[in-house]
C-alpha cells in the first residue's frame, strides 16, 4: 500500500541538478537583464526562513470550501499541528459541492516540481487518489494557495453505502521523490449536516 501512495513518474524525465538560490543568482551575473529577471523571479528568496526550523514546506492552513456554506478552517501554522487533523474530522452532507484549499510556504531551498498527493480510504479500501502538480517555489515569506479541484467542484457521494467515515492523507513530494510533509485527516459523509 505504501508504494501506491508515491507520486507517479513521467517516463524519460530526468530530475535537474539541485542548486541553491545563491547558485542561481550567481549564474550569468554579467548579463544585466537576466540578473534582473532572476531577482524578480526569485523575489525575497534571500529570506530563506527560520534556521532553527528544518522544514522545507510549511503548511499554514487547510480550508474545506463548501458551496453555499462557511468554510471549515484548520490552522496548521504551528509546527506539528498537522498531526491533530486526524482527530478533528469534518462533515460533508451528501451531494454537497466542495473544494479543499491548502496554504503553504517554502523555506531554505528552492522546491522543484512540488506535487500534492491526496489519497482517501473508506474501511481500509482506497476510494480516491488525486495528484496535483503545484509547481516550483523559491524560499521566502510568500504564502501559496492551491485549491483542488482547480476548476469546478467535487461532489460528495450519496447513498447509504457512501455515508460513513473516510480517512485521507496529503503528501507533499517534489520531483526528487522527497516527501516534505505528510499528514492524515478524517471526514464523514452524512445524510444531513447535523446527523
């Protein structure tokens, strides 16, 4: 089952050589326009984060956006707070439309090819696996938001068999196959919001 949770690979793709921000900024330093372009692209990458915090990807928040209702918000900004998600399930009503938004920032190094892998199980059986390519991000204070699905809404299933408790797992992995963060969450699908 663990191998099933890994990111899919693209045949023929070779991971580029890892470089830190200073190496990118030093490359082609004599070309003024290229230097300015890299500074604009890398932004405040000089502020690479808290040296006492080894995390490369820091999740700030997970938000469940439900069409026509107030969002359910989990503040994950404190180190280790994502481990509490599994004990705080949220409820989805059958056939409701919803999206999940995750807010994060990167620190210490450029994260290339960051993917979010979302795996959902019900009674031990995998019912969904989604993989979203988020992109590449420089270290810095900018908070990035990713919403999935990016277009449209997911619809909670409906029927007596669909109702119940689900366990999900988010994995943030880069194109090196390194998993920067992994956490579990739970939710229930019910006939009504108050069930």
